[in-house]
């Protein structure tokens, strides 16, 4: 048993913030994440000091003057996939074809990617790791813990199918490969055809099962079938407002209700469309020049505008586009440009956890959730604040005052 005491505890639940609060939690095993009800690594109790009893044998951390939050969650990252910003060596774009639903991020996730180490040291304990945006359909993406040694043990769940609109798939396939898609209509047509193929596949599969006939399975179609049947969310890279509108149009055509818009650079222009469909936006990275035409309206005002309109908003770095450990900085800049302070923490904890479907594990501080906690020396979103201690499933994986906390320091970083 362990306990953090005397801190300002931000539960990110209906309970709100607890002054001089206490969090009691149990350390998990040597690897991550928790497996089974008796594996440890979860929060036992949260509340004011006079309501929470600290076990006599607990290791106690005094957080006097500090802020305690859930471990940060990023809903769109390439950490673990991009080999610390080396795209030529990374495993996040299978560019052999514009439609690659058969690939899975878990198979390319590298637990000792330096970006992951920087992540948990910066308070980011969970990321949705995924393929890049070269392909119209990129493959299955996965919610992963940032601390661990074996990818399978860091996996929380498969959280979606990656898709991409706009200039990236046009450039990769139209300009470089001289094949469809080379235009925005070509991108849309490619996705439509892939979804139609999946619907036809499901129909043939069901007919074969009913008749007892043999059926040759196809890995990519099996994965896309999960999308058209509503079992796997569609996560779509889209910057421009017209691309976002096209995504919504296609989703309506195929009855896809479980989706998110990733980047959403011009999401503020069509905020009412997000609200009408109850679609969340994963916004960012917004520290950028307009390196391509579709980014010309990039602004840190977008999260605040979308939030005020009633959209569920998460903030992302798109690491390694921006370093994963600067997720808190992105939140601070969004606050400066209008995002209310009282919802700032939620955009990198509870909101992304709910978008990814992992809110039962991460994103809040409440009994039964993973003991992923960060002790900050100031409010999380303030530039001067720093993560002082980080726990992943009850294991203290970083302490800014020590250099011997991470037990993997000698394991080939």
C-alpha cells in the first residue's frame, strides 16, 4: 500500500478538487498494465484527510503544496511507433497501398522508444498509439501505457481504425506513387469503396455461416467489418472544414456513429456539426506554422471554441511532431487562448479516456481505476509547473529528485 497525502487532489470526477486530500493506492506487479481483479495497481481510496484512513504499513508521500492529478492521457500519438522522430526508421506508415486495414499498431509498438520515456517523465501515462496519415485507411490503433517492457502488457485496448483525409494521403499516393488518391474526391471515394467492400464482406460471411458453406477470411475486411458493424470506432485525420464535412457525410451514408475527428484544425468553423452528431474532437498539434495549405487557420483558440459549443474536446501533441512531454504546455496555451481553466485538465485526462473507451481504467482518480498519478509542483497547465513524481499502476516510475527510480534504466534505452 502507498499513499499521497496533503496535496491538492484533482479527481476529475463529480467530486471535483479536494484540498489537502489523500489518495491511497496499491502497487501493481513488475510490468504494466493490471491483469485481473487481484493484480494490484489500482486506487483504493480518495478524499479529504479526515475521511480516508491511511494503512499503518503504507509508504507515504507528502505532497504538501503540490497538485495531484490523474496520469495524462493523449488520444492521438505516434509515441512508440516513430522511433523518436525518425520517420524513415519508424513503423507507422505501411505505404504499400492506400488501404491497409489489416495492420495493427501493437505489432509495431516499441516499448523502449525514447518518446515513451519522455512521456511518463512528463506525466503522460497513456497514449493512443497509431499509424500515420499516409493512407486513407491506416489500420487498427491501440491505447497503450507509456511505461513497460512488453507491448502486450502495456496494451489497454484496441481503440479504433485509423483513417486520413486531406493532403497527406494525396501526397503519399498521388504525388509519390502516381495512383489514387491524388485528389480530395479520390480520398473520399477510396474510403467509400473500402467501407462498401466491408459491407459486402459481412453479407457474404453471414450468408456462408447461415448456409454452412466454407468462407475464406480476409484480415483487412475482418477489421473493417468491425467498423461498419459498430464494434470499432473510426478515427479520422482531418484538418480542413470541408474535409471534416466529408467525413461526416460518409459516416452518415454508412451509419457510422462511433467516430472522432483528429487534429480538427478548422473544427471551430463547423462546431455545430460536431454538436449535432455528438462527435468528439482531438485537437492539435497547434504549435506549428502553416507548413501546408490545410493548416492556414491553425490556432489555439480552437479547443475553447469547440468546448463552448458543447463538443467533447481532447488536446494532442501528435508526438513526435511535438515532444510527448509537452502535452501540458499545449493545454496551457489553449487556456491562454480561451479554454476555461476549470476544464483544462479534463482535455488531457477524462475526455480523451472517454473518447478512447478506457475511462474505466484511466483519466480520473477514483477507487478501482488504475493508480496512474502525477504530483506537480504547480497547476498542471502552467508553464512553470513540472511533474515531480509519476506513478504508473502504483509503481513510482519517475521522481525528479532521484535518478534511480526507473528500474529499466540499464535496459537498453
